């Protein structure tokens, strides 16, 4: 896995964003949140427009 990440494939940024989204959804559930991955992704997409 380390070799794959170090190779810097073109899709690496997308993969990292996906992992961050999954981590945020899990953290939200741990702290009694109600947001799922879809809502978190949509909220982030709206924030980037402004």
C-alpha cells in the first residue's frame, strides 16, 4: 500500500478525499451526530462555492 501511495497516481487526491469523508462521517456518529456521508459531502460542496 505504501508503494502505491508513494507512486502518486492521478486518482490519489480523490482517494484521500474519500477517506476523509468516511472519517468525518464516523467521527460525527461517535459524537452523536446525525450526518451521513452524503450530507457531509453536499455541505462541503456548497461551502466551496462561496
